[in-house]
C-alpha cells in the first residue's frame, strides 16, 4: 500500500533491548513479511491487535496548536517493544503494521502559516488527505477481523478512525472520548478540533460521549450545539467530578458506558487531559494516570470496543532527558486495553 510504511523485523530488532533471562514484546510481536499484502497476511494470524502509528501534527497546526505530536509513535513503539512478555500480556498478541506515510503532508505543512487564512485552508486540505489514508487503513484492519490500536498524531485522526470503523462494520459507530476538549467544533475545514463533529455530520458517528470536559475551555457555542443533540451527544465535566465532587468518577464511567455500549464504539484518549503530559494543549489540572488507565480498562472490557486511539502526546515538547516517559505511558494504556479486551 502506497501510503503505509511497514514496520519490518529489522526495525523491531533495532529497538528491542535483549537481556538474558527475559523475553521482551519485541522478540514476539509479529511484523508483515516483505512483499506480503499486509491485510491478507494479518487475516491469517492469530494475533488480534494491530499497532498503527500516525506521526503527524498537521491537524494540530491547522487548529492553532503547537506541533510535536508526530514524535509519539516513535517513542511509544520503542517502549512497547521492551515490555516484558509474560502471563499477564504477550507480545505475540500484536501485529506491528507500521505507520501512515505522512511525510509529504508534514513537509508541506512546515512551510504554511496557520495565521494566514489561505494557508490555514491549505493545512485543512492536508488533513483531509490524511483522513482518507487513515480511514482506508482502519477499514482494512477491521475487515481482516483485527482490533486497531492507533498511536500518535493529533485528534483530527478520530475522524478517520470512526469513518474506517463504521464502513467496516457496515453502520455508524459510537465513541467515548477521554478529553479536556470536545473536539466537536464547527465545520470550518478539517483540523484537530472537529474530528467528531465532521464524523457526526457525515453519518459515521451515531452516539458520542465526552468524558471530563474542562469547563474553562469549552465555548458556549459548542455547549449549545451539544445541548441541541442531547439524544446523541453528551458529556461530563472534569470540574463536576474532581473539583466540586458533584459526581463520582466510577459512576460517571458507568453512565457514559450505558450511553454508548449498545453499538460498536471507539475509545479515544487525548493525553492533554492528564496533568504535565507534554502536548499541544498541556494542562496542570486533570485526571491522574491511574484514572485514565482505569478508564481504558473499563471500556476495553466490552465486546463492542472496536478500537483504541491514543493521541496528542508530544515527547518533543517535553524534557529531553525524559521524553521516553510518554512512550512508557502509552505502553501502559495499550497493555491495559489488551488485558481487559481479551
């Protein structure tokens, strides 16, 4: 496939740290053989989960954000390759498909200024090109009977995940989004702030729940739009759960699950909802890492969980000496999902 850069057995060997007496995921994960059709091959394997990277931040730039999310995939896959293969989770459950080839779009975006309207429109067009590739790859992974685990890039990629999953399932799907922001903004050209609203408008997204909205960063217009679509779009706020204690974390998880569980659903995790995680919209106030892990575990348990997407983390925006920590966090979330889902 032209817009997919396969992850080879040689690539895997380079990032796996071998140690006597230990078995790492990188020694057991499956890669696509050279010259094989990736989707035909994966349909013949027992491994259930497919790792896909999207090393881009074009959608973030189109949304006035700070670039850097393109670096998450590289950090994450290195951490995942060095997780211990044991009775709790096995590397042999994973196929590393590779990454969406966004080199051309990233190069073009480098020379565009979002503050100039004409150039911002060009950024949106680049996002649309990425949308097509993401939705096509997600469609093929699910049609092959596998579960995509998508890592990296901006939250604009929620659109491609939802569209690809909906087309593969033959009907609209639901989504649960762990996020400080709704990403349900107006249809003003594609960017990282309107992936869900575009998927909703185009009929790929049936029900949508935003978990942990930050009240200070949600506009009146978005709240008004959500109010008008209450049968299909709902939210809880971080402030009501953790600051005013009006609602309980676990009860809100159960309530959100009741809203979406009747159909296939995608699990969307925006790392900017966690304090001090380097991202385009980094926060000092938010849910803990333990809570996001519990969230992924809870929603991953259900048979209708169709995919996991972890986005917006930006190791390149963090401390140079500790930029591996986002990869470690993503590794925890990936294994939490798989342990729950199987």
